[in-house]
C-alpha cells in the first residue's frame, strides 16, 4: 500500500455533522443531546462549533461503563 492509499486520520476537532456521524447518531438527535448538556460542549472557533473527538470518546466510554460517570458536561 502506498501513501496515496492510506486513510487519513480522523481530525481532532469535528463539526456537528461529523461528530454526530462519529457517534453513529443523526444530526437532530446529536443536537438534542448537546442542548440538553448530555454531550460534551463544543469549542467555538469564530462562528464554528467544534467538538473534541477525545471528549466524545470519553462520553462513549462513560455510556459503556468503561470510564467514570459525570452528571453534566458543563465542567469540561
């Protein structure tokens, strides 16, 4: 396999659509969870909202019982 065939790594910061896809849920469901503060909150980059992939991974770990549980993502 040459370099041109290697898959690109997933970016660290994801827009709403990509973050929803990364979690395997629809954009509408993602937005509802975000507004209910059950998801990590995004970083603001100008007018763009970007979610940290590592925080999304921690969120999934907590749902799976792998990591410590948090009642809210306000502090992150």
